[in-house]
């Protein structure tokens, strides 16, 4: 593996999500250098100043930033969080028009200052924006991908772990498809340890999982962001942590399996849309694991997710 020395991460967008990505990356030591870029000068400088005041407690990482795009120069990874904020009751796809225009304007400028960077799109709707950004830049598909369902998968594993009475690390399950309303779990591959989820006997004597219960868990995971947004206006801490984890997989050349969203090419018959599937993430970017299998029902859901996102992308071209 070729771990990147003196690594640099730039986070684009100094709002709640971007600042949380920078904060999580500093605490975790995800990159040697972290930069924060946003056109809002005063806000960005204040966030950088606040973060820098904790430098004594964050190891060897440092934080810089500002409203000049040159702060992103030489970045190995660029995480894009800039865009309009999702409002209570608003779906991710309803954000598409405004955020697509922001991204199309920004990407060429970022490539000018960081031509070799791997790009991770967090701004929603991240799947559609990844397709549009890849088309606008003609970057190799592995070098521009969305954070996808990495966070959704964590939400799923947390709920299963709480119910099963095990650590989150012992739950092996994935959310795939759209990062949004048509996402779904790959229940056919879900295990706790080595035990298929429907066979698991919870440690506290509670009954085994049922199909109906798993269906409800899937709904709860899908709608989790809306609940957080309704209560506090934005989701930021968990997406900050999950984005930092993706950054580490790239900068550490880890070959980590994460459900990020890349533009697919004949993946179970799906092409030209970005959807989350288990993927290998390393210094080159992200590559879907083509051997991933689906049940007949899951394949139908996957293609439904693809059709929904394709319609949005077409409307924005």
C-alpha cells in the first residue's frame, strides 16, 4: 500500500457539515493538513480559528483555510459539502437544481488548484451530483464519488446492534442504492458475527428478529435524517465522522470496503447513475465490488433506485 505522506484534505463548505468533517478529521488524525474553504470569508475564518485553538489536543494535524480557493492547492482529497441546506420536510432530490449549479461552477476551479485530488461529494443529493460532476470534469469514475450510504449503513448497524445486544463492530450489514428515499438494506448478506440476522438469538432473551421488524428498521434508517433535521435543523456530527472515515481509507490506501456511491458501468445491468454498493476504497479512489450479489427482490429495488435517480439527472442536464 502507498500511504500518502504529508497528506492534505480540503473540506469545501464551512457550514454545519463541513465544519464537522474538518473537526472529525482533526480529532481522528485523518490527514496531516486540513484546509477549510468557503466563499463566506468571516464565517470560514472564524471556524478555522476556533478549530486551531484545539491544536494542542489533536496530535500532529493542522488547520488552515479561507475564502480564496488557493487554500485547496495540493490537496490529495477534497470533500465537498457546500450547497443549500436541506429543510424540514424537504427531500434530498428537491435540493438538486441549486446544488448542481453550485457544483458545476466550483469543480473546474478546484481541479485547477488540485489536479490530482480524489473528490468525495457529500452535498445532497450526492448521488445525482456525483454523476453531473463526473460528466462536467471527465474525471475517471474512481476519482469522484459520493459519501453515499456510509452513514446510512452506520445507522443500520447501530439499530441492529442495540436490538441484538452486541457491539456495532460485530454487525455486518449494508444499506445500498440511493442515499435517500429509495435506499434499502442488503438483508440477504446481513449477519451478526457469522450468524444470519434472522437466526440470531438476542443475548437478553428477547425474541429473534422478524421480517416485519427488519422492514421497520429499514424505514427508521431511511427516515433518520428527517428526524434529526426536524429537531436541530441539520445532520452534521455523524456525517462528519463517516466522511473522515472515507478520507482515511483514501489517504491510508486501506482497500477498505465501504458503501460509497460511484458512477456505475453495467453493475447488475445498471449504468450511468451513481448508486452506493460495497466498494474498495484506496488511494486511487473507489471501485465497486462487482461480485456483490442481490436477491431477486433486492435487484428489483436496486433498479428502482437507479430509475429514480436517472430521472432527476436527466432533468438537470
